[in-house]
């Protein structure tokens, strides 16, 4: 099993051939997981990091995991913000991350929504979680072994997505997580782990 599309300083090498194996990745949700959930974030000043986010991302970087953000941004379809705004949020987050020595390898968002005011952004789409198209795009770009990868997020759709792609899922109880845990509980996919926040989720990932 080899991949030639991994990030240059990552992929593991097999001892005999020197060929790269596919990378492991952690796919993280944005709102309610990296930053506070504010309900359709539409102002840059509402970006508020959870205290452990930078450290958690840095730990994943150091452990050799690719880190990809996968986020439903249905607010675009609803006309509450636009794609340019979402790009500017991610650029601002990227700058803060890199200032603290942490790195996100890819940012993916779904602009669609079932009640979109923009007709072309009405679901069904393949990318709105638990749809898998954002993860498939990351796999094409980076060469990722999903069986050794994780999805961390605060919604049932995040852990359902993990299950759908053959990765492991961690539900964090920040954001909507406590509510979704109560609401879906045993209906969440088998093997779903629960963590109090991203830091605890990452600590768990790093023991596996
Ligand atoms: Mg979320
Ligand atoms: Zn979509």
C-alpha cells in the first residue's frame, strides 16, 4: 500500500522499500469543537477558541496525523454569510494556529442547507455531514488511510460520518455534544468514544 500524495514530511515509510504508506488523519469539526458554537457564525469577532484547541492540534501534528477541518456551513445557503466570509474565518484561524505552532492541513466546508434561499445550495448534496464528500476530497488530496483515521466533533453527524467512512469517531460534549449524546445515546454508532472536549479526545486518539 503506497501513496505518493502525502505531505512531504509525513507519510510513514516501510522499512524495506522506502515507499510511503498513506497518512493517518484526524478530521475535526469546527463549530462547537475547535471554537465555541454560536449558531451560524457570521462575524469574525465571534470566533472564540476553546482553551485547549491549539495544544491539541499541535499534539496531533507532532504525532504525524494530518489534521483536516470538515464543517457544515449551511449559513451560506441560508444567506447568513457567504463563502468569502468562511474563507476569511479560516484564514484568520490559520494565522492564529500557526502563531502558536499548530497547523491545519486542509479546510473543507459544505455550503448547502435543506432550507437554502439560494436554489443551487439546496441539499441534497454529497458534502453536508454525515455525507462523506469532504472526507473523500481530503483523501484525494492527501492520501489518507481512513481505517487509521478519526473524526472528532460535537454532533451525531460527525460520529455517523466516522462510521460511514470506516474511521473511528469521538463525540465531544462541548457545543451541541452533551445534547446530542442525550438525544441519540445508544443510537450512535458502535465504538463511538465520548470525550469532554477536544483535548480529551486527542489524548484518547494518541493512546490508540
Ligand atoms: Mg459542530
Ligand atoms: Zn454540501
